[in-house]
């Protein structure tokens, strides 16, 4: 079918690349390009010979638009799948515009020097992408990603109107370390140490970090403490779900994680303000990332399951109804299949599926769009085919 250029070669990219290689009919060719090309070469060595997908590698600094344009012009991919960091979203979108190439990512843009993530920067490209006749698919991971597809599916098949959405992200996995993050530590800690917020009656309600706590009994995981966070899909869902009254996002955290995080915050280690250390400027959070376990190394030691999904309340045929769509994923099975833990797996699989939707033309909508703006059905089918089967319940326990 075609060729994808995959930028980044970390935890999430590794899973997406494995999945592209399982799906050679669609991904006839992939080019893996990242800052550290040796990581791309290692993955190429591991996978070639096991797949019909032709794999090439390249070095690129994705902060530099000119380098990206030169790479895209040389490789001529049908789509660019951005699995580097949120800091690179805009430079990669600029290069896609210059070369008229479709764009897919899993996380919204964040400026490196401000811990603030929102869609405004990427939505500002809408008209340019539309005029260029190319599609930008934003947020094709699990959350954002599958959660948005779940919302679009619920609206299409189960409701006339959705009024309340609670997104529950539970990681019941145990890696045996007192403190480690399941994806890029810098991005993860910026996300969880920020103020919380939710959408209610047309506006944001802000909370202190971890101020709102609930306990929920997750299928195949058990009872967990979960905390309300700000999360990027709330921003787009608030616009794209007609009749919505409230959207909240909860993530589970264990006490050890929270105690370590509080202590690191209290001593200044999570700060993104540069400090002088032995005559050199360093960012404390980046230094912390360097001493924490690499999320990619958690795969062989993580046991347990993730359970992520959306609980909906709304109306169908004039009657109130509730509905829950979710996926349960086992860390050890993921490791057996692709050598990664479930957090990378649940992000990398939808990233591959999003790239497939755009490459095959099933999703073709010039402009910049969030995932819930597309027809959910082919994506929902692909989740079942490619390792993230979904489950549903018509009588879920609600979150108060
Ligand atoms: P990693 O840190 O493991 O990988 C990031 C990769 O990007 C590394 O290979 C890194 O290269 C590369 N990279 C960083 N900067 C540059 C640059 N300037 N030029 C080229 N390559 C660069 O991160 P993850 O795999 O954990 O996360 C990847 C993305 O997925 C992030 O944006 C994250 O926010 C998102 N994510 C989304 C989720 C969702 O559900 N939607 C969930 C989890 C993550 P190097 O090897 O040199 O460091």
C-alpha cells in the first residue's frame, strides 16, 4: 500500500514499528528516523527478516524544519507518524506542510520552556493543512486517541446525546521500582504535577494537583485510588461532543509514586527552570529523567494489567442511559509479543492504526482534526484485529 516515515524511536515508537511490521500489506515500507540513529538501527536489525516491510533508518533532529523537509523529500513517505516528543509537533507539521505530506501524532504540542499543553498551537494550522489538501490527525494514542474513538463510537451507535463522560485510566502494573514512569519521565511528570481541571457547563474548573480523589474497582485489576488530572482530549471533546455537560479524566496512582513525586517536587527536582550547576545550565527535570529508569527497560519486569476506558451518561430515544467502553491489556503479554510494557503498547498500537487509517484513505479529511472527528467504525474494528480488543458494559458503576 505505502510508506510511513516514523519520527522517534523510544518506547511508543518501538511498539508502533513492531505493529507496522506485522501489517506489511499496508506498511510496505517504513523509514525510522530519530535523533539517535543507533536505536533505529538496533530495531531494524531485530525486525528485518521477520517481516515483509522494508525498513530503512535515518538520523534527524526534529527540532530543525529544514532537516525534516530534506528527509521527507528524500524518503517520499505517504504519511509522517510523529512519535518523538510533544516539543517537536510544530516543526514536524511545518515540514509536512512544505512537502504536502499527511501528519499523525499522539500528544499535543507543548513549548519546552512552559509546562502547558493545549491544542491552540496545532489548531492554528487548520486552514493551511486544508489548503494544502493534507490531513493532520491529532492524538492517535490511547488517551488521547482510543478514548476519542470510544466517544465517537458511543455517540454514533449508543446515544442521541452524551451529557457526561468520565475517562478512567488505570495502570494496575507493578515494575518493582519504588519510583519510575511508564512513558517519557519528563512529559509524564510535567503532566501529573500540573493543576487538575475538568470541563463543566461550558467552562474549565481548575483544581490543585491531585486534589480530587476517587476509588474505583477496575475489572481484572481491583480497587484503585484515582485522581482527577487535566488531560488534553477534554479540550477537543468539549467542542466535538454536542450536548456535553461535563468531562473528567482520572488516572490511578499508587501511594509510593505520589510520595516520591511530592518529595521530588519539594526539593525542586521537578522544576523546568534552568539552574547553574558547576558552571553549566541544567534543567532539574531533565536531570531527573537521566537518573530514572528508562521506561523502555520496564517491559521485562512489569506484571499486571491496564484498564482504560470511558463511562458515558446521556440519552437515547428520550431515555437516560449509561454505557462503558474499555480495554484491558496485560503487561506480560505485551512484552512477550513486542518487548514492551502495556503503556507503550496501548499507545503504539493506536498510533499504527491512525497511520493506517490515513494511509489507506479510510480517513481523509484535509485540515487539522482530532480523532473523534472521524468515523470510529474502521478504527474500532482495527483495535480488535491489532491487539487492543474493546469491551462494553451497559450497567457500569458510575463515578460520583
Ligand atoms: P521516549 O522518550 O521513549 O521516546 C522519544 C523519542 O523521540 C526518542 O527516540 C528520542 O530520541 C526522540 N526524540 C526526542 N527529541 C528528538 C528530536 N529533537 N529529534 C529527533 N528525535 C527526537 O518517549 P515515549 O516513546 O514514551 O513517548 C513518545 C510520545 O508518545 C510522546 O509525545 C508522549 O507524550 C506520547 N505518549 C502518548 C500517549 C497517549 O496515550 N496518547 C501515552 C504515552 C506517551 P533519543 O533516543 O535520542 O532520546
